[in-house]
């Protein structure tokens, strides 16, 4: 698919599906495509989504993933595709386990372990969904970014105004909208901007991709530091997802994030993902680098 400066929602989703549809080279080796028009560092959610797609190719369909744990080792480069090597550590009576290493130019950029569980019945309870506004009356983040674009540098505008395959509708102010400290909590509705295929593996991969959005920034909210102010060096260090139940990533999902701790130039963040009817379908945890730095002076 060629680059289009004004892609339609369906084109944006098709590009995302192309990213997550890893190429099988045999021998449990896979290749993740480059993002069309990508510049600089690869988005962490892309690497996780491609790694998950690679592991799911090696597991029977009746064993959906129930958890993954990933460590970011190096920043990925948008100039290159990503190679994935999967190791089949376990295929038991109920569970399967896979390890995968993501590499570029022979150097690992991510290690991930994923566990798969054959469906069975058991006791049930779940933390209820927060009582927050629904998505219908909220402005999209794309609309808010356009509204605040004149407060950003030219480079920030280029990044923040790019069309995205995931629509976000935040409830609280974003760090680039507010001038002062906030409570370390963030609630965001999200979904793909166009319909997705029915394959549950696709929806899990898209959720994995989107789960790296908004999460790390939660730990910066009380401290008046943000990427838009140029006073922080930030990077995801690790990322874990627990998939609890079925969902569709092209229907509204609520991402309820909080940060119970930050220190030592690191911030710890948690996320709960709910369907619009209140089912808890996934949980996320991440620690990231949030190193304060002096803002660069304009030339």
C-alpha cells in the first residue's frame, strides 16, 4: 500500500492490519513490516502487537493468549523491518508458553513471553467499571490536538497531527492541554477508526498495539513534566497484558489508567480495559523511564 497524505479511516486500519500481519518465513521465524511513512523510533505498541501475532501463529486457535510480559531492550528504527524468532517452551494439557525475541539488524530490541490457555469454566468476579462519561459526548483526541496545535512546535505538530488508526476520546485533560499538575489518573475511550475482521486474534493484536497509548504519561501527570514541554526523557521499559475475556477492538473500550508510584526516574502505571457494557476484558501494567531534563532552547 502506498503512502497517502490524507488516508481514509479504512486505509488507516488496513495499514495497521498490514503491520500486524507478520510474514511467516518458516522455522518459527517471522517478519514485521515497516510502518508506511514512519520516521524515527518504532512505536512500542507496534512491536508488542507484531510479537504477539508471531507467537499466536504457533499455537492452536483453541488456546487464546491470556498474558504476555515484554521488556523493551532498545528503541526500534522505522527504517527497518523487525525479525521475530519464537521458541516453543511448552505445549501442555491446558497451557502453552512461547518466548519471542524481536530484532533489527541482528540486535534484540524486545524480549517477550506469552502464555496461552485452553478455555475452561471457573469462578468469576471483576472490579466494576469506573463511573465516567460515555464516549458519544466527548471530543476525539484528534480534534483536541488540532485545537491546541498552535501551542506546539513545528516538529510536535507534525507528530501529533498525524492521522491514526486508533480513535481516542479522553475524559480528563491531556498533559499538553493543562498547565499544572494533575492526579495520576486517566480515562480514555478507544477503538479502531474502521471495522476489523472477525478473527479474535486480530482484535487481541490491535488491543496490544493500543495498550501502549496514554499509559506511560499517567505517571507524569502530578509532576508538571511532559513531552510537549520538552522537560522529560521518556521510554517504555516493560509491558504486561492479561487478556481476561472476549472483546472487539472496533467497538468502544474504556482504558482506565492510574499510576500508584513514581521515583528513581521511573514511573509505574496500571490500566484496566472495559467494554462499553462494563465487562473487564484486559489489564495492563507498565514501568517506564520518566527522566527530567532541561528543555532545549529554541534556535
